[in-house]
C-alpha cells in the first residue's frame, strides 16, 4: 500500500485546521477532517513525533497540540499560552520547544511545547530574542547551532545561539531579550520576510515582502555569519511598485504594489519557489552551483497565495489562496515547471500549509 502524505492547512478566517491526504503518485487531494475552535489560527509546525502544533491568535494567544494518528482526523491535546500574537512558528533543534515570531509586537520567543514541564531556571523556560520591528520568521540552522530571524520593519536579518542566550550567558538588551550574535542589513524598504536554509546549512535564502527580491547568502557554520552572494527579483516584469509595511492601521494599497509571501526549497536542493499575493503568481528559480539562482518562469495560482509547502518526496508544491479558500497541488517537473495535479476547497482564509509523510 502506498503511503500517503498528510497535508494540514491553517484557515484563519474559519478558526480551523483542515487536513487532507495527498496521493504520492497522482497528487490527488482528499479531505480528512476540519478541526474547529482554533480562533485566529495562523501558523503550523509538525513535531518530530508527528504532532501538529497550531498557533492561535485568539483573545489569549496560545499554541495547541493536535495529535495526528496516521492520516486520521487530528485529536486536540494540551495547549500553552504564547507571550504575544504570532505570525510564524517553527520547532527548535531537538523538538523540545518552538520559536514564535510576533509581527505586531516585534519579538521572537522560544517557548516550551504544550505539556512539557518548565522548572524555574531550566532550559524549559521561555526565552526572548531581540530581533527588531515586525519580526516575521525564525529558522534554526540544520546543525542546530544558530537561529536566524527576519525583521521586516527594520530591514534586518539577525542570528543568535539557538538556546536563546547571549554569548556571555546573560541577556544584555534593554527589553531583557537575548542580544544577537550578528546581523546583516537588507536594502532599505525591502522588508525581509522569510528565511530558509538549504539542507547542508551553507546557504540561506530570504524573500523580501516589499520589493519581491530574493537574496542568497553564504553561511559560516562556526560563527553563523551571513555573506551576500546574490540578489535577484522574483517580480520583474509584473509592473508592481514596492509595497508598504502593513499593519492593522495601514490603508490597503491595492493590487499595484509588491506583496511577496512564502519561499520554499525542494528537498533535493534543485529549485526554489516564491509566491506573490498582488498578482497571485508563483515564481520558480533553479538553484545553480554555488547556490545562486536562475529565474525559470512564473505560474498563475490561487487568489492571494500566502502559504506554500513542498511534500516530503519533493514531487508536489502545494499553494493555498487565502482570498478564495482553495488549495492546489502542482506536480514539479524535472525542469522545475508546475502542472496542476488536483485542487480542493478549504475552510475560509487558508494561510499556512505543512506536510507530513
């Protein structure tokens, strides 16, 4: 029997997590369940044991553990409060905690997983990193040594020891957070949004929400230092102007500005994809020798594609459209091109996708 992939979507508008199975040969999506009662669910992460963690921005921000037995319906388990609203979560090295990035509060926290014990003074305590305004992402290096964060509002990419402590073992910033070990400045007004590292950990890729640029960095495994190798546009030819830093108080600038979103790498390290919400498109790049990028083409996709994921086999790219409540599975061709394999309806406002074999 062919093993199917479990696909989970955070549907913010409905306050629900939708789950599907993805057939590994045909790419067909089949609905499994809708788990409701997750107000403001905004981000997801699978743990090493298959538990799905859902970060919810309801009246009290929290992360909920959803057990996923095989490809069956998720079972809601324990939850833990988060220090602030979150736009991004990822698992810490070892899977004993998660990182939670807060766009609104401009902070990044390392939070013990729901159900874990947190003795005072232990490694299980919540720790805060000083990351800058509109913190949007947290990515640990594959070797587990460094944590990288993006500050969209300050145009910075910072890095820290992954355990959340300053190099001298004590917080040194005014807000009590761990000071960064180092940083690189992005172009002013570019808005670095998501950072992803390749499997070897020697290259980092950053998509910029406000300009649509993708930056390629080398990474020093000892120090964590990033060095710019390339900056290339994912929106060239779309006729868009640079966008603003968005907030609840910012007027909607309309569809004429760049509004880049997700960035994903194929497991084999051959291709990189980014999504752009104003034009509802996905750009494809080939990753060449040395990790630099070559633009290959663009595909029309779901309306306002905020979230993407690549299944563990690397055969399919999944894209959800938060403006039209749909998810599409695309087969990834040998040349990186995308062809639609299946499409399914979701609950309202799908924002985030994760996959588990």
